[in-house]
């Protein structure tokens, strides 16, 4: 499974979410792709004020802060084949 983190290098919330995701990445074994929205005009426009944004495909799991309950629910449902 792959998750995507819409990210900005200068964003402290982005770094906090990235760091917090590491525990879950190790536990659940997902790949984390980090995309700097400032390197793509379309992504910058789409996610500008929402970053950091955690996604599975186009499905938003959370933004601004890591919602651990939403992430756990998503990952558990994914494991069960409900997603």
C-alpha cells in the first residue's frame, strides 16, 4: 500500500506529520511518498492551505495534523479488504 504526504520543506506541521507517520509505516508496512507541493503548480493550487495532507490515492485521510484515529481506521479497514 502507498500513502502520499503533500508536503512543504519549510512547513513545521509537515515535518511533524512526516515524523509521526514513521511509527505507523513500520507497524503497517506502507510506503510513504512525499511530494513537495511547491514543485508543482497544480498541486500547490489544490493543496495550498491544507498542507500537510495525507492521502491514499485521491482519498484524504487527514490534513494539518495527523489524525491517528482516522489513520488507524483507514489502515485497519485496508488490511481487512474494506477499502
